[in-house]
């Protein structure tokens, strides 16, 4: 098993949003089909406006050159902010009562957010034409943060680590209905990450050996599992860079630094350290122009950004 390079580093000259983290009880996920109760509305109104992130941050790139960022807040709901070139918008709640980090992706023009509810099932919420639909339960037994990916045609694929530590997936074809759960096997030590590209998709997990493993799906079906090495305790993050035709894979190493590996299903570079000191998994997104955004939580419990522009990484 190959290990990440050794060494530590800290980012400098970086903008951050300082957030204080507090502990809150975990409640059941609110299915919003009938609208929130009056009590729930009062509870939301009482939540501080500057909600701290209590999970890793998920990013989904929009065609307008900015990202939608999602994380779990102090009250267990999922919060949304937009991120463009280091600048953050104010946050808004999209509701729910969740455990751990959400996942997000763009499927055609539909924004999809997936989260593990406090009932242990997978829940999704979709925004189409600027309007959010209700939270919908997809069932399953979810034991870590989920992954979601979408393609240009509008297909959605969700992935979870089940209660037996195996990888499971469901698919929503464009204009169709959800498939049953499919078991993709293996032993997972983390939640998955997934990314769609022109001819298929990749899914990534951390194995019981702490290495990153992946499978690819093409028209002919799924490939076998392949190790990409490394050493991590947390879920990876992946994004497809259409300008370079490669997947950019990020992880928090066991030394808590951020690491990057780039490649395609058949060919990968080595791991490269990008510094920083992380407390959970990173979030990553690539814009249509080929710029890359990475967002993490640091040991100060603040959210930090690291962006790739014009061939170079920022502080």
C-alpha cells in the first residue's frame, strides 16, 4: 500500500469564515411535503443567523461560475451558501434533520442535495427552475455521509455505505423513477464520493486498509475495484475537470493535510500534498472553465477555501 508523502503545512494569506461550533441534539428528519409545523417554524426562527458548520462542506458547481455549498448546521438542518472566488454569500436553511455531512451535485439544470436522516435512511431534496421541492426519503440503512452525482442529461446517482459497510447505489434516470438499491460490494471505512464524466462515472471510497479505492461505470457495466493508494480515515472528494478531461481526487491524509491525485479510470498521477490542517473530509468542485474550488474545516472549526486559478493554487 502506498502512503501519502510525509510533512505538514499551513495555508497562508487565506480568507476564512470563522464559525463557532456547539453541540445540539439529533432529531428526526423533517419531510417537508406538508410544510413545517408551527413549532418547527418557531425553532428555525430562534436559530442564530450565523449558523456554524458542524460537518464537512459539500460543493456543487453551477454554470454561472459559482458553487453551491452545503453543510449541517448547529440545529441539524442543511444550510446553503454560494461561493465565488473566495467570496461567500449569506446562508439560508433548506431544512431537514440530518446526521453528518450532506452531498450535492448538479444533474442537468437540477440541483440535488442528499443527506443521512436521523432515522438512518437516505433523504434527497431537489431544486428545479429555482424552486426547492420537498425532502423525499429513499430508504436504505445509511452508516456514513452519502454521495450524489449527476450528468448533463439529468441522470442522478446516489451512493451510500450501508449498515453492513458495503456500497449501495440507486439511480434516477432523467424523466424516470428511482431504481431499487444495488449492492456494489467491498468493505468501506468511510462514506463514498462520486463524479460523472462524459462516458460514465467513478465512485471512490476509503477501504479498511485506509487506502482510496474506486470503481468505474461505463455503458457495458461496472469495472472491478482498484486501489489508488494513500492513507486516510475520512471520505474522499472528487470532481471532474472538463477542461483537462481528468478527475481531481482530494483526501484528508492521516497527517491531516490535504492531498490531491488527478487522473482518468486508467491512468493516475501520484499523490501531491497541498498543505493545510483539516478536521474532516474536503469538498471540491470544478467549474466549466476548469477552475477548481476546495473547501474544508480547519482545526479552528472555521471553513477555509483553497482555489485553483490560472494554473496555480491560492493560499
